[in-house]
C-alpha cells in the first residue's frame, strides 16, 4: 500500500496519458470507418491547394 501512496502522482499522470492515447486511436479508427482522409484536398490532385506538383 505504501508503493501506491509514494507513486500516486506518477500513476495518475500515466493513466491520463493512456486515456489520451486511447481517445486519439479511437478517433482515428472512427474517421477511417467514415472514409475521412488526412488530406485536405480529398486525394484529388486537380483540386489540391498544397502545390504538391511543384515540390516534386
């Protein structure tokens, strides 16, 4: 029991970080199931505003 008392701060911070990671992964999975991509142009190079062709 003294171990828990001595490391309570570390345990709480670790649980909060774990919760954040789980929520991020959950969000990514939901977005993938909905078909949302990370590209803002929707994978249509003709309408892309990122000037990808100029960088290549």
